[in-house]
């Protein structure tokens, strides 16, 4: 280790981005002390299964842990659980109990939390899904309930509805926007809507909610058109909000601005990874925040290498990847839809004209969404990975 390299590392956040940054930094040869601070009492865990296999009961909660006590000890990483951070600056972190921790390098990995709009803020009986405990509790609720209202037709809301049907629970999705999974566009969202309806889910789109009255023994929801819906259970899926309150001027509305190797712009010794970070994207010429599992994983490896002074492939050279489990169908998205100037269904499957949807920049395919066709996804993924590599 040279004098210019940090001698100690402090990671704020114990999700996949934070934990993997710590682990990869140690594996890359970092010999100094590494401390990871997490605000939950759990070991670091994987979040995607929470709205999928854990919610349906296909996986045990313990199976989503990313590490074990033995591995933590072997890596000589200090994991501090259940610690709430109140301030983060270059070289220093303060906790709620007044402790000040110092390190040469600080990595911000504070992640995001479930958005709680005023409509449900005073409704403790409305279920949310962000943490492991939320998933375990909701899985039990879905197993006992006869009916559930899901407020929000985004990725989490749609997956909760799919899990409800897997439990045999009647499900209704209420979405204020015209369609489901709006980031994927109206065409893909329309197909996903039909998939849910074929699975027995009632889907109401373009219908804002005006009031919610939820109790442990049932709930009612009033819509803007005057209809009132009742169910045993209400689940809110209104997206996520980044955990930036403790970061002060380091974070803007779109997250913490970083270069394309995760260094916080204008703040030497600070790095940011995961949902809270907005890395510079050479393709679009702007800072981009991606709430994807694959992005968090890629970023952690890049930052780890940079901390120890080694080169690693830039984050944006790996196409962003995301998947969501809908009733009987896995929808996989890879690439950069925001770079496209045209889009439409791809003519890649003679038997299913709506197997894949693509986004083009000129004649170049820059992103693809594949519905339930794993072999087709592998083929398109190879094409987009080749596109991502430098010429």
C-alpha cells in the first residue's frame, strides 16, 4: 500500500452495495481496518427475493443473507449492526449516540426506503415492503387474508399482487397512471396487465386514490371516481426514496453525484454506491442513478478496485440489468432505454410477436425487455454486452 492509498475504510450502509464494496476491497488486497455500519439488526441480505420468493414462501428468510458470521470474521471486517448514522463527511461519520468514527476512505451506501406519501403516512395498518422483516410479515398476512388491495402498479406492487395470487388470495391493483410498470412503456405494461388479469388479478389503472382507511381487521379505499373498494389487507407500493437526509450538501434530489468510478464529485476520500449514488454516464453525458441489483454489484467491484489503486472496467461498460417476476412470467430488462430515440416490438420470435421489446438509437439496439423467453434474453444480452465494450 502506497502513502496515497487510504489506510482505513468505513462503509455507511450494509445492503448489497455496501457489503460487497467492503468484501471486494478486502479481496483486492486492502490490509487496513474495514468497518461497515448498518441500521438494521440483520446480517447483510439480498433484497430482490423479498418481493419474490420470500413473499411466496419459496425461500426461507435466512437464505437471502449475503454473508455469515464466519465469513465476516475471516475477512476481518467489523460489521456494526443496528447503528443509526446522523452525519457523513469526508473522513468522518457520526452516529445517533454521539460517536464519531474516522477513516481515510468513506463509502456512502445508504440506499433507499419505501416512499410513504401523506395518503398512508398515518395508516399503520397499511403494509409496506422494503426490508426483510416486511417481507416475512407480509407473507404471513397474504397467507391468512382472503383479499388484498395493492396501491401502486410499479414493480413492487405488481410483484406483491403476483405473490398474493400464488397464496390463493384475491388481489386488486390500483394504479393512478394509465398502465402498469410505466418505466417499461405502455406496450410492455399492457402485456403485463393482461398477464395479471389472466391470473385472476383485478387491475384498475388511471384511478387515483383519494383516501385510505386501514385497520388490522380490514380496510377500505376510496377512488377519485367515487368508488369504494374493501379488502382484508392494503399494501402500498409507491416506489422508493433515497436515504440522503444525513448527507447534507453531498446529495441532491437525484442522489450523490460521482464520477464513473464512484468518487463523489468535489469531495476527495468519499465514494458512493448503490441506490443513493448517481454515477456519471459517458454514454448520455449526465449523472444517472440506477436502482438495480446488477448496478449495485458492478459499482461495488469498481469502487473496491479504485480504493486500492487498481483498474476495473467502468460501471457503464456493463449493461444495466433488471428483472421482475410477474404471474408465470419473468420480465428481464437489459441496456439503456433512456438512450433510445425509437422503440417497438422486436421481430425475433415467429411464434410470439410480443416476446421482446427493443429501444434503438438510430439503427443501434441499446436496450431490450424480454418476456418469459430465457434463451432469447441470453442472445440479446450478448449483443448488448458486445455493444458496451470499447471499440
